[in-house]
């Protein structure tokens, strides 16, 4: 089951669930149905996954984030920082490192490259081994432009649609950034550890206090642009973004792009962690439980658009150039439409090169802005024909809000 | 180490390193209150003993990130929970508990494994 078909998220999730249920039922000596009843009765994945060694948390620094995050660049959301979209109006294609959003599950890990090691191990490799930082830098590397986006980007709009807040940080649309990422294709490292043909899943693990970890199928791990990244926009990877090494899993939700990676487990068995069973899964009336996960696990990001304007801000009356960006986890953006009159009419925006798959496209539209209050809308269609919908189904943890967003702005 | 634990009814509990934690019972019929502190990534105290019946849990997040609170019976059933406790905030929940051993923890991914777990013993 290392086929390319598992690049499809639903096929991947279903295949792993079937394997999990089969193996657990077999190990417990019960039927598949009996096992599913047991799961339904409330036994969580913690009982299944076993306990790991505790993380040493002594001398943890008190600052959550290392880089300055001034309020003119960022919205503060607890331990996270959201990029303010208006700052991108005067910028180029990539988001500069100092403006890039920060999503940490605990606090930024402070690691020393001289003592850091990457360990590659598990039943899926023949020669488990460690790499030093210099060894990683000495391997063949490539540079790619890709987005990294939090799965919860847009979460606050669930409340606007449904009247209830979804669990988690109430992002608007600034939990995304595009950068030029430079690093070693993950397969180069896996090959050097003797990757077995029987390997199924690859699970990178961070050296942060929580050891954040999340698996991907071997097909995704071997993709040309799945990288172990050590540089971001031409600079050494900043601490807040995963120094000395992070994973880049293009198109996939942000948490898959493990920061501060210190261990990669390659397994002949399906792998699970709290980050693909308890969280980063779809839980809601329209989603079924997917043992051992609470619901279908997320992988690909969906289609979204954002205006390069302040939220609920002001625009001067007169001729202006409206700008924004659109992106999709599935590929390039093929069309962007903008409505200035609350979806009575739509105008096609001009797409500006480059239009890189799994990064974004910049677009613009002439606007002779007359004084008044506006609710701007942008909707993108990607090359697969997926267009942003009017509404998305509710999920408790507020992931993948890909519906058209109503952006309030006042023209004076 | 001696530490003062904040609870809703005025009470000061002195906690030795791995000692059992005390409880408070107001005279006005309110349930005894258990004060807990959450931070990255610890639960204090680690071991709490109360009598059976109603118990009010007062959970103070002294950390820098969001946490929550789950009280689980030994069979794995959740008997009380507080969804989100923001940094600096205090959450409260009351439960009526038969004797037994319970687990208290933060259910955010990785938090329990990192140390945010404690034991509650409910005596007869």
C-alpha cells in the first residue's frame, strides 16, 4: 500500500483506518465489529498509542516567540501571531521572514545546531542513523516557493456563519505565508537510512516541548518538493520557523510542516499521533468518526482568497487598485472573481505572475471607490475547478474555512 | 517545597513534594473546592484527595497558552470538563463523584504527555 493513490487524502485516511482496525482487532483477538464497538464506547488513542518519554521542560524560556512581532505587522492571538494582510500591499511575492505568521503549539524551541541531531529510525528503514547539521547542509538541496498555512486559518468566520465560535485561535485570514524554502528532499535522507520498500508512513517529530508529530504516507514523503528545510527566503531558517530544520509538506495543513524536527520515524505500520486523531480532524454533524481518529484527518488545504487591505479599515475615495492573493492546496489558481456590491455582480480580477502551484497568485482590480461602507468578496477557482463556496459545513475545531469571506471596508 | 493553592472558599493548603492535597469544605453547604494550577506543562498538585460527593474544581491557568481541564473516571469516561481556560483565567466546574481514582488532565494534543496530568482520589 505505498501507491500513489494514497496522495488523495480521503483514500489515505480510509486506508489507514482499515489497516488500524484490522490490526487492533487481530491483536486483541476480537472481531472487527467488536473492536469498533470498543472504540465507540470512548476509548481514545492514548490507550492505543502507548506512552512516550516525557519531554524535559527544565529551563524553558518564558518568551513564547523569539522575533519581534509589532502590532502594525501582526494580530496577537495568544501564543500565535497572525499576519496583517495590509502589510502585503507594498510587498512582493514572498512574505518576508519578519512578517511571516507564527503558529506554535507551545513556545519556540531554542536549539543549538552544533549539538542538534536528526535521527531517522523505525521499522521502515534498514540502517537507522543520525545526521548532524553539517551533514544535512552537505546533501543535495533545492529551493521551492510554497505556502505554509495553518489548518485553522479563517476559523473566526465560522462564528459569522453559524453564530458559534469554533474551538481554537480565532484567525481571520493571516495564518498563511509564502516563502522560498531551501532544503534537502526528504527522500534523500530516507534513502541514506536504507528506506524499505515496505515502508508505509513517515512521521517527523519536533524537539519542542510537546514533541509535535504527524504522519504522512510514503508517497507524500518521497515527493520532489517534500523537503527538510534549513533556509527561508535566503536566510538561515529563523528559530520561530523551525531552526535548525523543519519539514515542508506542500499543500498540506500547517501542522504537517513539523518545526524543529529531531526525529523521523519510518514505519511499516500505519502511524497515528494526537495531531491526526484528536486534533486536525473534522468533527461535526457531517463527519463520521474514523477510528482511531475522532473524524476524518486533514491533509490538503483548500481554496482561499484574501484582500491586501486592513480588516474593517478605510480606503480613500477615488480610483484605486484593489489587490489580493488566492491559493489552493491542490495546485495553481485559474480564476479570481471579485464582488464590490455584495455578490450582485462579479468582476474577473487580473492574475499577476508568478502563479505557482501550492504557493499563491497575486491579483488586482481597478476600483473607482465611492464613499460608503462595503463588504468586499473574492472567490477563487483552482486548476481542478474547485471554486470557493458560499458556506462550508461546521466542524467543532474550525478547520478549513474555505468559503467566500465578507471583508468590511469603509471608503471615505 | 511549600506552596499556597488558591481555592474559591478561603483555604490554604500546604503541599509537600509528593504529599496528598487537602480539601476545603465550607460550612454553608457548598461543595468542597479543589484548587488546581495549570501551566506549561504541569498540573499542580499532582495528587488530590477528597471525600465522596460534590466537588468544585477551580482551575487556574498560570501559563502563557490555552489549556483545558478534563476529569476522567478510571474506566475512561469523562465526568467533568472545562473546554478552554485562557492564560491568566480561572475555570470552574462541579461534579458529584462516587469513591474511586480519577485522572485530571489537559486534553490538548501532547499536553498530557508533557506532564499536565494529576490523580484525584475520592474516598468514602
